[in-house]
């Protein structure tokens, strides 16, 4: 397998260097292409691309390994796309993104550049693995990298376009309780909140620690309990109310919501009464 390694913390990030060094020891053909600066929080964005414009790319060296490596003036999603389009040789079969400095758990992964690179790979026909580790001093890069290799074997055997999100607690490998499949939590390890800005005309966003208890089988909770959490995720996919598997007890679905049928703005979406009935039946 050909593997492209990227991240959203930038080409100089220690997590990327450790991950690349671990992957270099495998039987896979590995190449590195990562942003030239910190691109955290960029999701799957690719930046502003203009016809005829060029993107600065330069060859760099990764400390601790001899892999071919490139610095790219753009976010990790762009690195994944460029790789799949053949910018760095043969297109990679797998994009491994990380190791991110901090967990990427819960529905907040929508905004993660680490996860965004893996989902971009999926959108362009490849498989993806996002790897993150919880905050600590010192950082447990080696622990996260070793679990990434374990999960990579599973990903190689997985169906096409599979994407896995791996989050590792800040513990030595021997202290981690194992890997558990996890659901996405309602939110990640921290939550964004608007803080009071000092001056008018400014907006200040801060990250606050979570005080709410989350279900035990969610990624955030499992990491807090000492497990490495693994979640299979899907990026862009349509969801049709009239897909196979919808049963009569969940209410009738307008045929206008069926793929290929004409759109009727009045009947395409169930009215509020239908929605309330559906929610009450789901709770039951």
C-alpha cells in the first residue's frame, strides 16, 4: 500500500515526525506532505484556488526518518487532494493524518483539519486514518503512533473508502487498557464558548473544559477511562427518508422525497406534527 502522511499542526510538528518514523518501519510505501504552518481547525477545506494560480511546495527533511517529504502552502485537505491527484508520485491508497496534539472526539470533528484530511481522502476514493492524542506533558507521541500501526492493519483490510478516527489517552502504551470501538460523543474533550471581549467590535472564542458526564461508549468518555477510542466515520453521503429499511410504524414518507422524484416544497419534508410523532416513537 502507498501511504500519504499529513496533519493539521504543520510540517514541523513533533506528532507528524514520530508518526512518519513509525510508518517508515512498515512494509508500506510512505510519503509525507503536510501544511507549511499550523492549519488546525480547517476541517476539510482546501483554501482559495484560482485558475492559473500556483501553490508553493518545497522539499523538506523529517527529523528521525529518511522519507520523501513535502511542505505545502495549504491546509491538510489540499495535501490529501494533491496526493490523490498525483502531485507526489503515484496516488496514495491511504491517507494517515496526525498525530494531532489534542483529542479529536465527538461531533466537533467536523471542524478538525486532522479528520478533514482523512475524509477528503475518502471523498477522492482512498482510505483514511486520523490519529490524535490527549494533552499531556510530556506528549505521548510514541503511544499514539504504536496504536496507529495496529489500526492501520485493520484499515488495509477494510472496504474501499473506509475512514477511521483514532483517539489515544495520554498514557504510556502499557497503561492503556486497549482499543474500543466508540460512538461519537455529543461534543469533544472541550467545548467552544463566546467569551466577553475587552473592546467593542471584537469577538473572542475560548475553549472550556467539559463538566457533563458522557455515555461510557462514546469516544470522549472512553479516552478519559484509559482506552484508545476508534470510530468509523463517513463524510459526504446523502440520506433519503424513503430509503430501504423505513418501516410503516415510523410514519409514511412522501413519495416526493424519493430520489429522482419531482421536488414539492410543500410536501417534501414532514410537517411538525409528523416530526413530533416520529420523535415520540423513537423515544419509545
